[in-house]
């Protein structure tokens, strides 16, 4: 039951005012990026910079498409690479994390606590720390310069496993026992009983995983040398390094990069909020 907060009208007004100010402050970078995409070059380099555009133009977008159409690799190829890697990386991460979390959450077997402690221990390390051994493994497997070199590291990320296990532990064991009495095997229990009950968790995982893969530039720069296999995020960094002439195209490309993440957040918003309230995740 939701606890009712006893607060005066002035208290509500002050809290609302503070929240509005914080929301505006947090939205400023996003608004500034969108406005930059529609600014002509003379407005883009004004000092002090202006938040809102005065003479909106689509020239930055046309410059971006012209620039990408004249490159060695077509613009559509970069987009396809990003969608392919993000889709299969996210799908694999959610499936593997949820399948690995189920026995850890609902079965007791020798070494389960040690395995889960290893998962928690792995969360303490930044991805940059494990880059060298990961690069060596990919090289030994002859997976460099392939989609798998970008997809496999995300599938094996342990953050999703931790999140899914915490949610699965909240499901009453009586649900699983009832399914077993009805003749369901472990796979059916996982698919028809567990996964529907942790829907907010895996939708949140989809959002976080997709956003991380879509925006990643470091991993593709390390593992991919074939231009035709590089994602759009990496092509964007090349455009933004082009200096003054490409500044407008770079601003337009930055907005295009934002669109998929915003759409997925809007679709999963209510479930993400529920997950954060349940798991106590901040930020």
C-alpha cells in the first residue's frame, strides 16, 4: 500500500518547484543537442552559445546524407551494422542472463553461492580492465573483424544476470511447484512462469543493453578494422572529427543516434520505473 505523505500546500509547491527546476536542468543537454542539429553554421559557433535556434534549417541533415553517400561505405550499411549488432547483442544478453539467473534464484546446488559471488565480484571491474584478455580471446578464436566480436562480450555481461536473479527471487516458489505438478519441465517453467513475472526486469535490461551497444564506440574501434562492418556510432565519431566544415553534419548525426534510445525508453518507460522502484536502483 502506498504511504500517504502528510505535507502542507506550501510544502507541495516547494517540492514541485524543485522537481521542475531539476527536470529542466537535466533536459537541457538533450534540448541543446536537438537545437544544434537545426542551427546553421553561423549560429552553431556563436559565443556565448544560444540554446534555441533562430533560423532552423535541414541543411545539416542534407550535408550528413551527402557526406555519407560519398563515403567508401554507404550510409545505410553503417545503420544496418548498428541495428544488427544492437538487436542480437541485446537479445542474446536478455536470454542468457535470464536463463542463467533462473537456477541461481530458484535452485539450490553445490557452488551456487560461489557462482553468484563471482558474478557480484565481476561487477566491480570496469570493461576497460578486461579489454586486453578479451582481445586475446577474440584473437585466439579468430573472431576479430566480425560481428561476433562485438556481440559476444555483451551477451556475457554479468549485470543482466544480477538484475534478473534479484527479481526472480521475489517470485513465490508455489508458482513453480504448481507448474511442476501440472507436468511442466524446467524450460517451460522458465518461459511460461518466470519470464512473464519478471517482465519489468527484462524490459529494463533491453533498454540498458540496447543503449550501451548502440552508443559504444570503443569496442568497435578496437575489434573492427573492416570499414563495411563498422557501426554508425563509429562513423559518427569520424564525422565529428572533421572540424568546422562537418560540425553541422556531426550535430545532425548526434540527433539521429539519440532517436532509437529515446523510442525504446518511451516504449518501456512504465516498466523501467517499476524496476527501479523495486530494485532500488538510483539514477
